[in-house]
C-alpha cells in the first residue's frame, strides 16, 4: 500500500496508519494499491494512482474548496471527519475519520494530559443546562426555543452571527438558515468578521503552547444531569461529532444535541444513545424530520417533558445509557472498525 498526499502533515494520513495496524493485528495482508489524498483547495493532482480522495484534514463538508470539482466529476471520493447517513448522496463515496473523537479519546483518558483529570464526580444540582457555541442565528433560535425548559443557559456570545450554508446544503438546510438570518437581520453580524475557532496561549513554567479552550470540560458538564447543545453542523444526514458531545459522554452526563436529520441514528449505530430515547414516542421521533424548525420544536418538547418528569434522568434505564456510552467511548476500536470496514472496497 502506497499513500501520497498534497499535504504531508495531513491528519487524514493517520487513517492509513490505523488501517495498516488493524490489518497487522488481524494478520491480514494489504493490497499494493496506490492512493493519493487531494487537499481540498487543490486545483490539480498527479496521474497514476489507483484511487483519489479529496481530504480536508478530517473536517466536515463545509471545508471543501476548489477540489469539489473532483468529487462532482467522479475523479475522487471523500475522506472526512464527518459521519454521513446512508441517505446522504455521498454516503457510498465517503470514508469517515472522526478527528475530534480521536483527539478527545486521547486527551480525556490518557494521564499524560491534564484534561483527563478534570472529569470528576460532583453534586448535580441542575437537570438541564444549555451550552451554546459561536452564536450563529440558527443556534440563537435553538437557544430561545429551549430556554424555558432549561435550568441554566451558558452563552457567552451576545452577538448573533450570520449562518452560512456549505455547497452541499439541502433545500431544507438553506431554507432554515435564511429563516433564522431573517429573524435577527437588524443586528446580524457577518460570519466572516469573527473566527470560528478560539485559541489561547497557556504557559506552564517554561513550556508554552496554543490550545483550544473549548476542549476543557467546565463544571456545567459535571453539575448538570443533561446538556442541550448545538453540534458544529446542522446539515441533514451529516454529523460532525465534536468535544461538545464527547465531554458529555466522558462526564457521564446525558446529552441532547441539535444536528441534522439522521444524527441520532448515526450515534446509535456507533454505540451512543441519548436520553431522548426514554421520552414519549410522539415527541422523540424528530430524528427523521427534515424540517429543522419542526425538529427543534420536538427537541424543546423533550426538554419540557424531562423537566416535568425529572426522575427519568436517574432511573435504571437512564443510568444504563450513561454506563454504555461511557464504556463505548473508551473502546476506540468501535469507530476504527467502522472506518476500516468502509474502506474495504478500495483495497
């Protein structure tokens, strides 16, 4: 197996290291195929390889640039950090390498990293806490809808940022983004005026380094029984799982996320279940709903029901969900196997 990449330090190269390790562990031989990873902004690629993949350093579909043309003309398939649902048009052409899961699994479990010591049992005095990220218009709409049913709202960004869709958007995605942008049009800030990733510099003695503060678990994850939050992407049939989800699971806290249709099914197939499974069937069936407004309405109803029936958060079935999620988080082979299995047709 030979692998070349436009970017020699691409995170996606790790997938082939995992692939080789997996086959060695199972005493299986790899083929002599040649693979080339095309950086997402590339305009060209060298000839002579068996398979080509457009890769964007294990980000989501929103991070595909000029190389989109190679996907459209069938020259290359995709290597992403997102999971795609079987109903997504690119599902059969995508290999998923969840970068944030790999990072969080290391940072939250390995004693070498100080973040692994921050997950401690504390008295949980709140049932539901909403934690926002960059306050894009769709997230502000979600926050306003679920706020009546939350004990605590954590949203440091008071400005409302314009929501922009990617080039793979569905009709429902675009319609929802335009609707939310119109709701806050008077004070809407352009999305290109604000960084999507917050970096800070830390110093420990003579050692300095850049880190993302968002990966550090704050107390809300340990003192709340359930966290409601928007995941990074909201597009139907695409799920980009980030530290927002993995912090909940590592902290043994229930989670309710807003993401695209099919996201909960994707998580369940990976071995992770939400507390909404225990809500009444007439309100917890939102994962199949393509209309984002209707899906948020049902998420809010689930939050309302949980607040009225708080026992559900600590019942045996709920505790079993927490236990299974926690155990599966510490078994990275579950996700690696899925990626390796998907890649089988390229061997």
